């Protein structure tokens, strides 16, 4: 996870929730890539994580 994302998440209203969501999105993307052998799952996870970061 890029350091800038962690830094921005720490400024969220609830940093623990933001960190949990970031971890969940990225972990799910990694798991889905392993299950379906589709790199698009990593892109989807990254996009969701960026969306979360942009809201903070």
C-alpha cells in the first residue's frame, strides 16, 4: 500500500475504519486475482481504494 494512502487515511474522520477498508479492498483484490487469474481484479481493488482515499 503506498505510503501516501496511509497518510491520507490517517486524516479521515475514522482512521481505523479507513485503514480497515483499504486493507479489505486490497486483500479482496489479491484473493480474487488468485481465484480467477484475472489481473483486472487488482485494478478494481486499487480503484476502490483510491476512491476511498479521495473521499478523505
